[in-house]
C-alpha cells in the first residue's frame, strides 16, 4: 500500500495566528499517528510563517513514524536543521523564500551541479534524499544521475485537470509514463501537491509504484469538515450540562 505522510504546516499556520499554542503541532502529530499515518512531513520556510525550526526539533523527539523534512537547501537554515536532526527523508524543493507554496519541480539543467554535493552530503548523514520533480523523463534521468534516492512528483497539474475535468486521462498518462521511467532506472517514487480525497484514488491506481504521498492542505481542510459537526455537538453538550 502507498504510505501516507501528513504535512502539518497548516496546523502551525493556524497556531501562529495567536500566541496561545492552539492548535498544538505535537498533539496533532500524535493524532495522525494514532489514526495510522505512516509519516509526518514538515516544510519549514526561512520566515517560519508556519512550521518553525523548533517545531521540527520537538517532533524529532517524539515521532514513532517516518519523519520527512522538506525545503530548499539553498535558503534559510534547512541544511543546518537536517544535519542536526537527521530525519528519515529530506525532500529538496526549489521554492523561493516568499513563495506561497511550492509550484514547480527542479530544473536540473540549471541546478544539477549545485545539488550534487548537497545530495552526497545528506546521504552521508544516512538521510534518504528525494527531489521534487515535474513529470519529465529528462529531468528524472538527471535526478538519478546525481544520486537522488527518490523523486516526489509534483501533482498539481493532475489535481487541476481533475478539478476542471479537462485532459484528465492525458495528464494521468504523462504521470504514469514518468513514474514508469523512474521505476525503470531505480528511483523510488513519492507524490504530492493538491492531492485530496476525491482525486487521490484515481492517481494511485493509475500511476505505478507510488511509495508515499505527502498531503497537508487538503487533508487539514477536509478534517475541518468531517470533524466540525461532532465538535459543535460536544460544545452544545457542555453548555447543556452547565
């Protein structure tokens, strides 16, 4: 079965709006682990607008599942954090410091040479290295050449096609071909970005060999919907009893 790693960034974003520690990132991690998630993902950005570096440190102390830290190795303190914590996996993402969210994979024609020593450095620490990539076979081949263990397919183009019901089959075909090629050259496959309860099943049943999906924004939004009714009921129960 494809493993699920839950991205907790949106929990931290909500917490950061008030200085009272609610919602609690560590308690949220315990909840997703109790529910059966196979891993936890965080993507600390240099301005710490959601997950903070210290959140990652605290999570490292308590996690009983795989820990995946995402980010750009050339900005902020990501490399220092990876050296300190040695997570199970580092997913390297080419986002700019002010980016709202990750919106493209690595261009290895430009970044191959500077990523090569970074990948070697992380692998020497015993960290599995995944590169955030578009479904392009040329780029995927280069990811293998510079020593990546896995790639994470950037799935927003599929999510957009699914949402608009345009070119879904053709888009899935492109992802399936990219995944098949990655499997052929020995790269492990992860996937993530805008996957949700509606589009996830079709993706994983069509695209071969997905080892892990990392899902945050949609999962947290869906949790608000599926849990909101019961929470309101609990508040009404307290009021009735008082």
